[in-house]
C-alpha cells in the first residue's frame, strides 16, 4: 500500500542517518586504539586508562546503532548489506561469508571488539606495574574515582575487567542476536555510558596539571585535526540524508493535499 511504502521510506532514511554516524565513530575508535598500540611504550597508565574509557563510548554507540540497524533491515525486508569484494571473493569457499552476521559492519564490530580486548589486557598489565615510588607514569591520582582506602591496583583492575567484559558481551549480542532482543541490548549498552563518562571526566579533573607533560594533552595536533575532518564528513552526510528526508516529507504533504482537493472536487 501507499502508506506502507511511505513508512518504509521514513525508516530507510532514519537507518541511513544512524549508520553514517556509527561508521565514522567506528573508524575513529579503531584508529584511536591502533594509535595507542603504536605508542604503547611511551604511554603512561593514566592516558591508557583515558583511552579505554573514551573508546568505550564508541562501543556503546556501536552496539546501539547495530541493533537498531538490524531492526530496520527486518522491517524493510532488505538484505543486511550490499555484497562487498570480500563477499564475492570468499563466499564460495568460506561459509561464514554467507552468514547475515558477517556483513562489513559486523566484521568491523568484530575487529573493534578484538582491539578492545587487546586494549583491556594492556591496561591491566600497566595497572599491575602500579608504583608510587618509581619513575613517572606508573600511577595516577584516583581520589575522584575510588575511596581513600581502596587498594591499588586491585580496585582499578576490577573496574576495567568488569566494564570491558560487559561491553564486549553487549557488542557481540548486538552483532549476533536478532531484532527481538533490541530493547535489552539497548538498555545494557546505555547503562555503561554514564559510568565511562564520569570516569573519563573524573580522571581528567583529578590529574590535569599534576602529571609530567600535562600541558601537552591540551595541544592541537594531528589526532584532533583528523577527528574534526571526520566529524565534518559525518555532518555533511547526515545533512544530505536529513535534507532528503525533509524534501520527501514536503512532497508527501503536497501530494496528500492535492489528493484531498481532488477528492472533494469529485465528491
């Protein structure tokens, strides 16, 4: 019916807008982790902890976007992806490439989870070397995130291990489960957002200006420039999709108004 086609078009626009933002975030988050790995020998435990919490934001949004995208595809009755070169190259030989859970976006999610696991392990190893009386970089001020009597690094490792396990389970559930579990996955994903937001802000507030090289993290370098460029690309894509949706709704109103006038005239 016409109403069904209209609803499908609206859902398609919303899905496209949602995934534009998600794709950009996945690129930024993955690049951020790779940059951290490349400079792991120069990174102190404080900055590695910040990377962990910031990247976790991407995990939250990715899980939410992926489960909503899956739901939209079910409602739209469309394939979950257009076949890419990897699909054409390997689907005849590897059964996993024929799976609806192995689309390019799903593969990006699996890559992200793998890198996130590596980041978690590296952070736990860095926390194992916690020391107050050794060269800088082995500890951080934690009075805003733990109680004064909390043992270090055990309390920090409990937080990292628990939240990382939670995040990876939610992301894998978003990738592998059906649309019927979307509400549960969304709730479990968004429950982590305030936790990591507070941790990132509290760590930064507690340590800013107190560590060696503290002024450098406020500087503007290649990372910030790249992030702004990617943000501009995402904003342009969202604007284009939003404009398409706006004109669709505008044309729809005109069409309905014309149909109503013709109906009254015929009556």
